[in-house]
């Protein structure tokens, strides 16, 4: 694997991790699992991992079929996807630092597994921006060539997000609410930059098609 390919893999992993922003999910994790036992919290994290991994891999392997079915060009998908990603970053910049989830909401009727799927996996972690990022990466002309490598990268990011959720108590105590907000703002700027880059690439592809 060349240096350029390694760099692309690294950029994709960092970009997807920033887009999923597990640190912003920590307040939600702590809120919905208040009163849970350690075993119940682990089941919640496991459900979140299964949910976000399944959604992102489905997006990867159904992307080409979806484009062909809808008759949408890759350039148009880049523009639309870039706007979605940029909007996700803007939301990260402007939100207060985590979704408002009542403390103790995990003691209701929903099971730990259900809470791991919603709201943790969807929409917090595997949201529209992350789904679009993976779908675009799966296109041969702009992403990693080998689909197996994309899958491995997605798994790496999902495992990292799962570890953040698993260590939510410890991380929350170390960096605090202010630290979560700061990281959220930094990730938001990075995600906006990724979105803008994708939009510019899509516009350039359309212009090249028209003028060429």
C-alpha cells in the first residue's frame, strides 16, 4: 500500500470519526443509562455498535445500486452529500453540546438494547452525514478502491465510537461538559471543511462534463 493510499485511509477514518462525534453522545449515553447496572450499560453500547455498523455497511454496499436505481450522477451525489455533511458540521458548531435527554430516561419501558439503537446508533452516531460520507467513499472514482478496506475502516471507527461510549463515565469526568463542547466545535469545523471539499469536487465534475 502506497503512502498516498495510507494517507487517504487515515483521512477517511479521522473524517468519519469526527462526523459521528461520539463525544457529543456522552451526555445522552449518561442520561438514558442512569440507573442501569454495568451489564445493562454494556448491552446498550453493544446495541449501539451493532446498529451503527449495520447502517454504515448497508450504506457502503447499497450505494452503487442506489445511484443506478435513482439515475443520479456521482457529481450530483457529491454536491448533495457535501451539503448534508456541511450542515451536520454546522449543527455541531451551534448545538449546546449534546441532545437534551432526561436523566433517568433509561429506567422507562425501553430496554437497554432498544436505547442503544435509538437514540444512540440512530440518529446520533450513524446520522445523515456519516451515512453520506461512507456512501461517497464507496464510489471507485473518489474513494478507497478496495471495498474490504472501506469495511475495515468503518469497523475501526465504530469500535472507537463504542469504546468512547463504554468509557462515557470516565471521559465525562475527565473533560467535563466544557471539554465535550470544545471537541464538538473542533469536530464541527473539520466536518464543514470536508463537506465544502466534496461540494467543490462535485461542481468541478459537473463543469468538466459541460465544458468537455
